């Protein structure tokens, strides 16, 4: 498995365990293919993360639903 970029490690550094458990698999997927960044969507009752082809690799952007 490829190492996560510093920007991803910094993003999850101060997050709680549940948040990290949700986002980390997508960060790892992004690091594996190194093609796209990650969008994290804040939902009323949780979060969702997915690869986003409009976001450059190594970036994480948050959005609200």
C-alpha cells in the first residue's frame, strides 16, 4: 500500500475515531491510484467520503449536504 500524503495525514490528525474510520478507506484508495482527491460531505447525521475527479490528488475538500 502506498503511503498517505502529508496533506491526508494532516487532515485526519485531529479528527475523532469514527470520522477517521469513515474517511480513511477513501484516503487510502486515493493514495493507491493517485488520480483524484477526496470530497468529504457533512450530512445531518454523519459523513460521507468519496473520490472526486474534480479535486486534484492530495487535496481533501469538505462540503455540506
